[in-house]
C-alpha cells in the first residue's frame, strides 16, 4: 500500500467516510497506538457536563465488567516480560480514571449524592 496514493485518495472522501475509517482504525489499534494517534485530541476536549444517573450506570457497568474479567489478560510472567502491561490493564486504568474524573465533575456541579455513589466501595 502506497502511503502517498492512499492519502491522496482519502483527501477526496467526504467527512462521514473519513469518520467511519477513523472508527474502524480505532477499533483495531492497541492501547498505545490509540494514545499515540488520538491522545492529544482526547486531552484537548473541554470537560463536558455530566449526568449523574448516566454516570452511575456507567460505573456500575464498569464494575460488573471488571468482576466478569472483561479487562483481564492472562500471560506467563517471567524475568523478560515482568514490566509488560497488557492493553486490557491499560484500558481498565484509563476507564477508571475517566470515571473518577467525571465523578469529580459531578461534585463541581453540586450533584454530591451521585458523585458519592460513583466512588469505589459504594456498590
């Protein structure tokens, strides 16, 4: 695949086609690849207001997924790979961080009841 030809062809595509391509690319990338390509855009987004009920549902889903092993990645640890962090672990920590940040935004919005319910140990 020639990069120059690909970029030239993509430059003529409509925005919806390009968004579809970005979504497909995101889905097949590793955590590190996503961070390298999309990280600076995600971090530059202004914080959105948070709906307490919706966030609580997301926290409960994350809790259930965590217990069900969705983020678990078994591997045989040894002296050569002991520093390896699986993508699933990175995704788990990123999701946890996002949920905690959103919970803090709930506090700033004055939705203290929902914010407290979203913290670990409340389930």
